[in-house]
C-alpha cells in the first residue's frame, strides 16, 4: 500500500462513549475510515501510522441520518467506522499526536 492511500483510509479517531468503553475493556480503538476501505487496508494503515500490531479489524457501515432543516428534510452521507483490536502490550496515545 502506498503512502498516499494510508492517509486516505484513516480519516479520524471516532470519539464516543461506546468507543471509550471499548478502549478500556477490550484494547480497541475506533476510527472513521474511507467508505471504500476494507479490513486489510485499515490494518496496514493503522500499523504503519501508529507503529502498533493489529490483532483484528471489524468494519461497520453507518447509514446517514435524516435531519430536518428549513428546506425540509436532508440526508447526511453514509460513513464507515472500524473497530481495531490491538495486540497485547500495544496502545495508541492520541494526546501525543498533537
């Protein structure tokens, strides 16, 4: 995988209450990823960007919500999130990536 694709696959860490609980309990990190990314690409991107060993990747396609605005209803875009389980002894500290 080339360097450009690595930066296109991982968009951002996904911060939520569930993501925090999963990080504490199961040593997993949650990322927003590109809509066309697959498990293997996510695994390689996380391993190269953060220098960690990935044990397992689960990908979920999230449907965009329908929101009301002054023009009627609009639908937000679909997006993907990836639950990345890190190998024992590995950790990602997002505070140091300022």
